[in-house]
C-alpha cells in the first residue's frame, strides 16, 4: 500500500473585526469567531430549527451580500449561510486522497476542503492511482490483447495486474511436447514451425516420361507432398522401345521383347539401341525366342528368320540334286527342300524338259542333258548317229572322262560306207565305225567295221572305204 505523507490541516484564522452598527454612533468592532467556531456554529445553526435572531449591533458589510468569511455580512443573524461549511469532504486523488471538512475558500465565494493528503508514490499495477495523477495503472497497458505460448500451445488473453504489482498476460501457455505436423503451425511448441519436414527441398513425382520436379510442401494430412503433379503419359500403352517408361507404369519397355531373345516385337517402334533389344527389332513372333531376324531357318513350316518366307534355305532341309535327263543320275546343281519338291520345279530349271526330276543323291552325271550318258553305263546306243555326237552328245557314255566312239550298229557289213559332201568335206550318213553284225556278248570277239572317206576333187564327191577287223566287246 502507498505510504501517506501527512499534511497539516490548514487552520484558517478569521481575523476579528469590529463592525460598526450605525452611521452616527462610535464604531464598535466585535471580534469574529475563528474558522472552527464558524464550523461549529454552522453545525449548531443547521441543527437548530429556531429562527435566528439578528444582532442589533451588526454592521452590514459586503454591501449586504453574504460571503464566506465567518461574518454575518447581511446581518440576518446567520453567518456564512448557504456555504455548507463543516461538511465532510475529500481532498486529493488516488492514493493521496484524504477526508476533511469544508471551510471558506480564499475567494470568499466558495468553500474548500481542508484535509491531510497523502504523498504520491511510483505507480504500480494494483488498480490504485499510486502516483496521484488522476490515472490508475496507466503505465501497464491493462486490457490489451496478449498471448502465452507458441504454436499449438498459444492461448489468448489480456494484460492484467499481478499480486506483486506488476502486469502480465492472463493467458497460460498450453502444455508442450506434442507431435509436430506439417501444417504451418508449431505443434510441439518449441518455437519452430514445421521443423523436420525439409520444406522447399527439391522433389520429383511420377515415373518414366511422367517425371516432374517440384518442391516439398505440406499436405492436408500433416505430412509432406511434392508441389507438382506427374506429367501426362505420352503413350497410353508402351509402344516405343527406347529405354523410357513411356506409359508411366513403372516398367521400362515392357512388351518390347516378351520372349527375351534381344529382338523387339515388330509391332513396336525401336528408337536407338535400347538395352531391351540390343539386336534390333522386327521380331515376327515375340512369344518364341527361337523366332527372330537372327534365327536360322529350319523345316517347320514357320518363318523362323522373319523375312517373310517360310522354310527357305532351311539348315535342316534335305539336299536335292537336279536330274534333267531323268536317267537316275543328277548333276551338281542342288536345291534344299524340307519335303520332296514338285517335279515342276525341276523342269523349270531344265528348260522344261519333261524328264527332269530331283534326286536325293548326287549322281555326278557328266552330261545331264543325255539320258544315255551317266556313270557306270555299260550299253552302247542303238543308234549313235542320230543325232551325230558332235552336235549334242558326248562319246563319254560312262562319265569316265574319256570319249569312246563305240556305237552299236547292227548288220553294217551289208552296207556301203556312204557320206554326204559338204563343200570339200564328207559327212558320214551312218557313222564311221561299228559292229558288222549283232552286238557281241561282253568279252567276246566279232567283226568290227570302220569306214573312211575321201573327197574326190575332180568328181566332187565322197568315196568311202570299209575296213574290217576282229574286236572284243568291251565290258563296262
């Protein structure tokens, strides 16, 4: 509480005055009562209901106007009537206020309160005007809004006085120790907001071609999320083999090489040299690793190497040899077939010879256009001169590399050696040699005739001469 400094009562001493009561007689001054007597008189008069009696010796002063001076100025028998002297009153403000009584003021027209006021002290917060300046707790911003705590622990209040004379916020902070969430609030009341969430850190969302880059921000559930959304997939379904997840499903180049043979499906677009199909694309059957552009063609009625053809040049195909003259012996010309080829394919390669066919073995036919010439031939031609050997036939009938002019000529002994002239040359009509009779058995001897021709320049004709000898038939 404030310490009060006593003030002395101001004792108003009313100077005694003698009032002349007449114009003619000697002036008589009567002493006036002091202030306390006036107070008491006023109290007594206020309590006395009897009518006051004027003093016959009273001298009117102040032009007969009653003023507050402890004198009956209007000589009505009352002193200072109308001024309520002696009433209880207070003087001073705040803690300096003191009780007193009313007395006449110095201006004689008002009353003053005579009281012992206290001494002003420094203002403290106690709802009292301690410094007696007419303001209470003016230095403490009482009633102002305030808060206590931080984050989720923050509570609102106002400034109020405390028991120790200071001022503080009426709010009390909440209990600390909560779980921090990402919500732009200090949930654990440690003075930091959203700590531990690395907000603003670069982040990515989406996969493959849909990847987008943003920054970490708070999500609605109190966790973090990336500030961006994934991009739209460039492909609804993976159709490009390029090492990129084009449909953004978390898989790269799925469907490009389902059979794992390092060749991409022919329905897919291959860009560059992706790891999924390092050998390229154009796999015509991506469910079978044995079928791809690099596979060997085999006999299975399938396009193994994806070139659009089936079983061509199959590695396991049977080798067939071409026999154009149909004598059972093929030449060196070959073809590979998974099944017995049609004769028509042979005829197409043998100038449409009707005798053409395919053989599974190579006969090494030295004259595949002559059905009478082949390895191991033991017979001679019945008619070796039609056509002449020099035209289309060979004399190497058994393909031993040696020409043998051994024509089978029956009953030639009865015939003349006849030749036709061609310019200065002779062309034998029936050949130049042969057996004179029937063909002897192999290993036996018989007459063998030989024709020779001379061109007669004078006669311009051919003359033939026959020579006979015995010869043994050759066994082949």
